[in-house]
C-alpha cells in the first residue's frame, strides 16, 4: 500500500478525497463517461484481442470509468453466439478487461462493468425471468426480492459491478414498445417492487440509516452487486406511445403519481433519468452512482 486511497480500513469519503486530489482533470473526465460500448472492446470472442478503439479510449481517459454492455447480446448490439461472450467465459473476459484497465491507469483504478438486467441478464445464456408486466400481477414483493438476489449472484459471478434494471416506468399506453418493462400503472405497486429489487440485488450494501460515505467499503462478494433503477421518471407518459417522446403531464400529476416512486430509490446505487421532453425541457439520460 502506497497511498491512503488504497487503505481499505479508511472510509469511502477519505479514500475518494485522497484519490481525487491526485488525479488530473483528464483522468477525472475519463472516470465520468460511459460512451464506449463493451462489445467494442475486443475483436472477437475467441482470441479476445482488444480493439484499437478500446485501447485509444483507455489512453484518452487514463483508464475507464464505466464499461457498458461487455456481455450484451441482442440485435441492437449485433452480438450473438458467433461473436459474443458465452456465460462460462464471462469472468475470464471481465478479469482480462480489468487487468488492462488497471495497468493503464496511473492509480490502478478498475472499471465499473455495467450490464442490462431487465428480467434477467441480457447476455448469452443469461437466465431469463418473467417480464415486469407479468411479475407486477403477482403482487409478491418477497418473490421479487428472491429473484433479484439470484440475478445479482449470476452477474457477480460473471464479474459485473452494476445492473441496470427497469422498475420506475408506469405503462399508460399499450402502444409503447417498452410496456413489458413496467409493473403496471400503479405507482405504489412499482415503488414496493423497486424496493424489493434494491434489497434483492444489494442486500445491506447501502442502508438509509447508515452514512454510506463515512464507513469503510464492504468487501466485494458474489452475493450482491449495485443496482441502477430506471427510468426516472414519467417515460411511460410519452404521447402516442412513442419512446422518448414528449410528456405533457403537469406538476400536480407529477407530484401525485410519481413522487411515491422517488422514495423507493433511496438505497439504490444509482438512478437513470429518462430520455424525454417534459414541460418544454429535454431531460438528459444520466445516472447517479
């Protein structure tokens, strides 16, 4: 151990303060971006040779802040069984990425590996669970917490640090293509399910009655990972069922319908904002982690 930020006995606040004081502006910028897709890091899943784009990105930021979709597989990413990472190889790929990133960071900072988990890991051979629109009909928060815990264990074993999980949207128009990501139209139901998801993924990682920054970081386990809830908020209100469309609700509707959801995110590692237009303002997609 050479610097205070490497001392696991110190509080998170003390370690972060020390590390930030040593980082350059460019390194700080490198830590707060997530514009490189994970599937762009390697040439193919067999050789796992890193792409020049990935290497240039690491050099530009003096490391990598977050790496999204290292294992993602779907038509949008154009990743399939021919070019993607199989489940049994995930941890090896994650370790190889982390080794490279840490070796090319002056301060040995690892990347946050972030994966989509709408109803199970959105990767090759990921275990699939019922979609939210179905799970919302069971009104069973205990089962929701149990299934979320199983997802967390699966992702942790693959080397994932953060899961992106849709719980905050309310479906108002069945024409909206993301209706399956919602538990329904009731904000209280969605809030209770959101709390169950946080408890299942994170356990006691973050607690509302304990100052998270003023205690030492808990050792990483294969039993829990951080969860980012999305989308905050009112994305399901978009006109005509258009994804990322204009939302016309007013302040009173926002307060009456969506404020109950806001309290359900207090222990989550992060919250992703929606990508829409509300009250004449474009809301930018961002995460609080």
